C-alpha cells in the first residue's frame, strides 16, 4: 500500500511536510494504519500535493511510537513548507512476490537407461500473507508440473531448464535452474590385432593407415574413438609415419561417450627394413702424367651411399690419396651395410698413363645477347696431342685429335681409336676421352662450350686431371647495347588560361636500365621556353611555347640513349581593344581584326566567336568573345576584347567658305583654313566647331561654328614657326616659308635644329599634297648644300646626329604620305632625288629596279663624272625588272626581287615602293666614322651617294632573296653598310649587319642586303688622317704642353710688367719703355690664345673676334720687336745717335695703330662675301671661320 500522508487535527484533515521525513516516521504511519512494515518514505509530493493545511513538519519518530502524534514535531503554525513537499509512505502490504530457485543439479541416468527419474525440488518464496492466495508452478520440457512431482529427464536433451513461477493475487515472480543428466556406464571397445609392416622405399619410416577397432559400443548411442600413437592423438583411418628407429609402436584406442565415460585398448605395429643401401661409385679414373713418374696419388669424389637405417658400416679396398702405379689398371671396391644387415657394393678402375699435350683455342670476343648482360659462347674443344698410346715410349707419334659429330654425342678420333666425351658423373668436367685399347684422358674445366658469360673478360682453363698440363684462353663479352628508358613520357600540350603565362606540370620520370644490370648515369637538361624551374624528379613550371626536356643515360661501356619530352604550353591571346571609325556620315562600318593568337600551338584551331571579322557594326561599344575547345583536356580557353565604333561628321563647307574636315563624334574640329604665319595667332584655326555625340539613330551632328581672330600682323622667324601648329590647311604655307628661309641661310647649327623640328611638324600634319613634299625636299636640299662638306678654305657646320636623323625620317614620312595620296612621286633637287611608284603585283613579277643614271644630254667637265656633292645632271628611272641594261651609265641603283609580291598583305594589294638618293652623307652623321678617323693613318668615309629604299606595308626583314644595291665606285677596299636607326640610342649609325659585299668590278660595287633601309658604301682612304681629330694621344699631349707653356709665360710676363711699372727708375728710357710695350702685347696675345680659342668654337661672331685679336696682337708683337731692333741698331752701330723727337709716340702709332689698320682691312675683306650673300637668294654660299 502507498499514498500521501494526511492527519486529522481539530476537526480537519491536513498534510505532513517532508522536512526530516524518513523510514522511521513512515513505519509509525504504516503501523497506525494496520499495514506491515514501511519500506519507503517518499518526499516531494510523490503522490500529489494536498489542499488543506500543513499540520505537521519536522517529524522525528523513533519507529516505536503508536501514532504519529506521539512523535516530536512542529505544529502547523511554525513551518516554511508548501504542498510540493508533502510526505508519503509505502507499506509492505503492497510488496511484490519474491522467489529464489534451488541450485543447479547434476544426476546420473537410471541403470541401462537413456533417462533419469527426478522429483522436482521446491523454491524459496516470500509473499504478503494478507492477500491470501499464493501458487508455485514448474515449467519443464514443455509441460507444467508442481513441486515434488516425479518426471523423467532424457540424456539426449540434457541439460534441462526448469522455470519456477510464484503468483499471488497481485504479483508474479519467476526464476530458473538446470538439471544435467549424466551417463553412468562407460563404452565397450576391442582393438585390432598386432601388425608387422615394411618401411617405405628409401625411407626410414613406414606410412600406415590406422585400422578401425575390432568392435565398440555405448549405452548412450554416441561415442568417439581416438588413437594415441607416438605421443600424438589421431583418428581412425588417419595416416601416420612410424619410424624405423623405434621399430615397435604401441597404439592406444580410447572410446569416450558424451558423459566423458571412456574405455581403452592397445595394439602394436612393428616396422622392419629389408632394402639394402643405395650407393654409386665414381666412373673409371684415367690419369695422364708426365714421363719419369712411377706412381701417383689419385683422389676421387666421395663415394656416397643412401639408406635410412643408419649409421652405415663402410669397407673399401683403397682409399682416396693412395699411390697408384703408372701403367697398371687397379680395381677399387667399396662395400656398405645398414643396421638391418642389408649390404651393397660398387667398384671402379684407376688407370695411370703417360705422354700428352693440350692446346686451347684462341681468345674469343663476342657481344651480349640483346637485352641481356650475358651471352652463350661456344668454342672448339682443346686439341690433345699424344706421344705414346700405352705410355711405354715405344714410338713417338704426335698428331691432333679431330672433332667429329654424330647422333650419339661428341667424340674424338685418333687413328682407329674412338675417344668418347661424356659427363656421366655429373662432375661438370668435359668427360672422359678413352680409346678401345685403354688409353684414357680426363679434361677438367669450370666452363663448358655453350655456357653463359657476362660482360667483361673471363678466363677459361682446361686441365688434364692428375697432371699440371693445362691451357687457357679468354672469353671477352662486349656491351654494345645502349641503355633503355622505361616509360619515356610522351610529348604533352597544356592549355593555360588568360590570367597566367605559366603552368605547373608534373610527369613520371623515365627509369633507365641497362642490359649489363649495372647502374646507369642519367643527366637531365631543359631548354626552350622554360620559366622558373625544371626538375629531373618530374616537376616544372613552363612558360607559353615549347620546352624540351632531355634525359640522357650512359652506361659503364659509354653507350648512350636519349629520352626527349616536349611540353607545349598554349595560351589564347585576343587582339587588344581597338576603335574603328564609321564611314563619315554613316552609322555603321565593317570592322576587321586578326584572329586570336594561340601562342605555342601549331595544331588546328576550332575558334568560336560572338562576332566574326568583317562584321558590320553600329556605332557604339561591342564585345567580341572567342573560345577554343581542347577536347583532350576538356578545357575551354576564352578571351575577349572590345571594339568601339565611333561616328564621324562628314566634311563640310559653311556659307562663309570655311572648310571642315571629317571629325570624330565628341571632338572639336578645327577649320582647314588657318591663320597666316604673319599673324599673331599663326597656325591657329580661323574657326572651331563641335561634332556632337547623339543617341541612336542619329549618333552625331555638326554644331554651329565659333569664329576666332588671327590677330595683328607680325614679323616671322624660324623660332616663331617652330611653335606653330601645322595642319593640312597650312602645311603648304609652312613648307614654302621653310624653303625660302633655308635658301637664304641655314648656316647656323641652331637653325638646322629648328628646321628639323619644323619638318617633323609638317610630317606629323599628315598632308600628302605633292606641293608640300616638293617644298620639303627643297628645304632638305638647301640644308644639305648649306651644311655640306668641308672646302679648302672653310670648315663644315657641325650638325647634331639626332637632328639629321630626324630630317631623314621626316622626308621618308612625307614621301610615304604623298605616295599614298597620289600613287606616284617624282621630285628632283640638286642634292636629293625621289622616285616612288604604286604598281599592280603583275607588273613586278620580274622584279623592280630604281636606277640613278647620268642624263644622256649632259656632259660634265673633267672626266665626264658628276660634280661631287650634287646630283645635277642625273635622273632616276624605274625598271619593271631586276635586271639592269648594261648600256646605262648607273650611278646607284636598288633592285627588288620578283618574289617581293609574296610579302604583300593581300594578293590584290598594290606594291608601293619609294627610292631616294642623297648626293652625300651630310644627313648621316655617323659616330662609327668619327671614331675610325686616324686609326692606322687612314680615314673612313662614305663613298659617293646614299640610297634609300622603302616598300609600304611590307616588313622587309630577313629576305630569302636579297635586295641588290649597286654603286659606281672604283675603290676595292669597301664595306657595304645600311643605316640602323636603333643604334646610338635611337639616333642611328652605319652597320654591316644584313648587308654583304657581293661583287666588286673596276667601276661598280654590288651589295646584297636582306632588308630595306638607307644604304651606302664605306671606303678607307690611307694616308689621310685628319688634322681636326682632337682626341688622338699626340694632339692631347700637345694641347696640354701648349696650355701649360702659355700659362707659365703669362705668369712670367705679368711679374715682369708689375716690377717694371712699380719701379719708376725701370720705366725711364726708350729701351725700357719699348720692352714694357712688347711684354704687354705678348701678354695679351697669350691671354686671348688660352681663353678665346676653345670658347669661340661653334660661334661665328666669337670666332671672327678671337681670330682678329690673335692676328692683331701677333702683328703688334712683331712690330714692337722691329722697333726694339731699330733702337738697338741706333744705340750700338751709329757713333752719333740721332735724337728723334716724340720717338715713343711715333713708335706706338707704328706698332699699335698700323697693326690695327692692317687687321681691320683684312677682316672687312673676309666679311664682304657674307654681307653680299645675305642680299641675294639666287644661290647659297658658304663661308668659314677657323682659328688654328
């Protein structure tokens, strides 16, 4: 019974708080209620909380009280409990049944029965008697029984499980036990009879099948038979080996039932040996010995016998090492008996004879078998020579044995005797040679014909047994087979994405092996587009392109093999973003581009793209996507670029006559008409106008123009024009002004630099107007003539190499513009000729030649040659062939091969070629020529003219058929050169690269060149080292000596003047005054020489001034020396010196003034040509100033 505890107090029921509630308190409650003992005192309202007052708490019973009110406790007025802490009880009147089974039992079966009779035992059980009814049942072997019932338990189902069930009115309890039934009687067994058996053949044991017992039984019906033999347990019919050594073997049979009852019996098996030992003697022994030997010790292999019944008992007539007489045949007998008394015997003969010689074959050299480190080698048997058949020395016959082959084996014939060769004893020798008359030979060798030999040299020896007679030869096996590579990696192609130029790749390195079996040395190299690393172990980083890896294996014999692997890294590279201009006044245009480049890939392409080249695109930005699929790698390479089509406003002429060029939408156009050079805003447009961008479908539109003024008139100079913006509208005006200015004077180097800048501006304007080109060439001709070569009475103006290079490039650009516009250019100036043509490809199938020839109606003075430094009297002809007629008087020519059309961008494109010839190399300022001056007492210079050849839109580099350049030159020591604008930091210089001297005749020099540019020939003129080379060691030494000497003279003269002027006494007297004037004149002369000569270089006015001073001071110094000479004459020669009044005044007028007058006259005369040349423009003149 269980529940919440409530008590009745003062007419009301209330609960008890579980503070200090325990089993003793619960016992009082159970007793008070009439139940049994309390077995639990639950807390925390285990049976739910009450609703009335909490009447008791902190109950502390001892368990012996009659009621709970007898226990110490606190009343309901003093507690801190809630109904969640109501106490409860559990009394024994509600306790479940408890059952305890008997222990397991083991009993014996009834006599001669397969079961046991049992009275079922009773369990121990407890229950609450107040419930009244209680019952115990037993389940056994599928039936229900009661305690003390008699049941039969079979042996077969043992052990038997008994389940006890105890039940009262409320509860049921179970438990179980086991009863095992044992058999009480052992089995009955009878053994088989004893046996005698013989050993297995050649064995020391007999193999026996264990027999079944004579009889066996057991009352249980089941039993097991085992046999104990020689310490091991076996089964019936099992096979066992019984040793001969033990002879009698006892076998114990055991029959055991399931209850471990057993019975035993024994039998005996006797093993006997009836076989004699097995033995083998050596073959008959034949020994050849030298002469004069009476007996010899003979040994033979051990005689062996086999028998399982050991130890064996031996007996022999002779022993190994015994002495045997020469000439006799001795029988040797061996006898052996086993432990069973079985006896065996064998015998052989020993024959000793004399007189034999042995000769081996020559050394043998052969190669290994393919893929093997060895080879099988055969050779002829050694030659055996006898001197006596019977060893008695009765006759001396020496001959060779002849080897004969037959079906029965190999043997040797000696006259009528047969010497059979065999190896019947397995000793490895070549066998016995024996004749029918009893003369034996036995050859011993560790090697036999047909044996395998490894690489190297192996000695082979033959010896006649029993003698020291032997012969030797070498078998040399050479290794001529190179190493092999296993699994040499295959070539691989690896695509790489657009974000990288490199790819990591791994491979399995090949394994090198050699037929020799020895270690192979493997070296590794990597070449080509390899990037960071390339490891022999099988990894590397590879750049776009082909990389070649080479494994090289070398064996110990020097044989080599190579494994080569090519790694190709492929990258898809799209063209760069670009803009295309729509046709003026059109909203679209056809846009073409080159297909993407598959860098490093030579295979087929299968591009797919969003747009194809040549597509018609509207104005705007368009993205073009390309893909390349590599099926082998399951990889797409992608790239893209943008094409921006820009609209253009068309050319237009407004009502005021202003012309407007095509303008890109979104830009500001400048009128074609420009302000004249004589205005303040020279070169500026007269008006500007916007070409606006609009939305589709208009895209663009001309806006209203904005007129600008040109400003006031002003004087124009080269320095002003160089700042003027040159356009197609004013290119003619600027070019005309430049031509006029240079025709007047361009002598100053600064002017030439300004002219070059203006020419660059004109070329950048992009005007192909023929008039502009003619004016440009006139300007260049003027510059060449004005800064031409040195004359006998003048020096050339030094022109900067960068300036001259800029002029050349401007000329080439301008000619190209005019050729593109006009299709033909033919211009002649005194120092430059131009011929440019546009031809159909079929017109040049036989080649194209430009030839500068002397005009037939012009005859030059002298030898009939043209005047040096000018092209007057010559003209340029164009020939549609690479062959030049021999009747032409050729000054210079350039010939293009017939296959030049193969280099055109398209089959229908025109061939546009231009030919220029310069009268001299004025515009080709070469640093290499300047450096060569003075070397070997020679001068290097350009011989004659310079020619230039250009083919538009064709890159003439590394041509298969050369460009042929021909010059008229009689010198034989020439160099064919071309001008390379990339040398000297982009300035350019002559180089022999790409040009070779092809032919030299009496009057012509022919050069073959593999590219097109400016060409010339250089000659070395012996014995003409220039005087103006300032950097020779001798000149530098002289300069230093001159300056040091002048400086010392200046110091000495200054000290002299100071002393003479400071001491009054020294200033008195004509002689001293003359000396003071002489020293001052000489002092000033040295000052001007040291300070003025170098500083006046490059300045025309400065040069004239310094030269005049030097001349004047030199004359005055000489005049004062003359005055002093007269004074000394008067003082020393004349007896009565004359007294000339105002002598020093007259002397100063003569020395200072007369010298000045003479210098002024000379200077005025030399400056007159310059003044006269500035007043006319009919022809250019040249003048020079030199201080030496």
